[in-house]
């Protein structure tokens, strides 16, 4: 199992589908989303708000921060503080206030102002899951029946918590997306059961039953309306990671290509697994942008050009163009950013 692939699959904050990033233009306050507040013990740290290909960044100044931007509709976002992350749901015209401590960012963050109820829901959800879920060695060490029973109890706990929210004061899209999240959070745990059970029980020969496999094969991955759900995207990425690993194990040519080979194996896995064109292109865009952001930008254009089966969403292409511009500034002979002189010829 390649750690990088599984970190990628579980790095759900990147996987929310969003709009193109850009500076806020002169618009009415009804379209401006504002997130501000305090984060203790995080001076000078990068704070990133991400919705798919849309990214907004700021630096925590002392313990203060503020992010404001234009949006036409409410949406889920990932809020990343260095290597920590939480979810938020933000709506146009709202000013949401966050109070947090870096040392307890995921379980102790408190929201005030607009959207407080739905955003405090995430903190409560994280806390309840931490308090009630078994540690991974115990959870994935269970037999199939006990594992499925345990997942059912987790799902019931999440749905009960969601049902307690005041529906009249929260945008309906929040409930629609979170219902999908709850469903596919369970599916993600189903998907990883076989590999995790082998690992935690030290039983490399373990195979889940055919009935268990049928549960996974019967899960819908073709509903493009679900792309706003991070858990839906994560499930598809988990399937892709498994198929990509199989391709890497059976075709040494991928390994010889280095980082671009890992990317190509994932794109080839999409061609095998995903049938819906919108889902296929969006997931491909997410994977390509991910690789570009983490340093493989120089080879991305060639790979995109070679994989003609994909038509990247416009926000994905715009994000790639921006990443490409950043890396171009580091190319030989170009002015060195933030330094005197030029980079070596």
C-alpha cells in the first residue's frame, strides 16, 4: 500500500467541487462571504480555505485572520491550517466568526455569528466520532458482521445529530450534501475494510466475502449531483487508488516514469472505473491539480495532452494555469522570486 496514495484519498479537503479562484470584484454585500476570527498558537501560519479548484489563502496575523470573497451560492469548504483541517459551510452575505486554538483545532473550534449552528455541528460531529468510534486496530479487526453492525451504529449517530439542527434557519443544500456525506463516509470505511483487516490482524491472506464485495460494487459512483460531497469524491478516489496500485504492481513501465507514472496510473484507473463523463472529468481534474500543486507541474501539460479522453473543467484548467505560472517563475533563466539576481542558467 503506497502511503502517498492513501493520504491523497483521505485528504478530503481538496475534493470539494468549486468555482475558479480570483480576486473579489466590486459586488453587492449579498454575494460576499466573510470568514474571520482568532486562532491561538498559530502566528504566521498559512490558513487556506478550499472548495475544489477554488482556493483562498491568508496568514494568521498574531492570532487574527480574515478571508472575504465573492460567491453566488452556499457551499462546503475545507479550512486548512498547515497540516490540520476542518469543514465549514459558508453562505453569500454571511459573516461567520471562528474561535480556535491550533492545539485543538479539529475538536475544539467554536463558531459564532452567521452560520454558527451548522458549523458547530462539524465540531460536535468530530468530537462524537472521536469519543464513540473504535480505534482503527479494533474497528478493522472485527469480523464482517460486527464491522457492518458498528458502521450502522455510527451512521445512526451522525443522522441523529444532523436531525437535531434547526432546518428553518439553515440553507437546504447543507442538509442535502451532508446526507450524502454521511452515506459515503460509511462506504469509505467499507472500501478500506479488507486491506485494513489484513494489516491490523497480520493476516495477509484475508479476503472479504463475496457478499461484502457486492456491497461495494453496488455503490453508485455515477451521480454527478453528488460531486459537492467530499465523501463521495473520496470514495471514488479510493477505488482509483486500488486500481492504480494494481496497475503499478503489474506494469513496471509506470514505475520507470516516476511521479508522472503514478499520475498516469491513476488516470488510467479512472478510465476503467468511472463511466459518467462529468464525474470522470472532475475527478481527473482534481487528481491532476493535486499532482501539479505538489511539484509535478513540469510534466503535467504533456500528460494532459496525451490523455485525450478527458476534458478538464474550466476551473481545473484555470488552477493549472496559475500553478504553471508559479513554477515558470522558478525555471532556469527566469527572475528568482523574492530573491535578488536570477536563478542559475
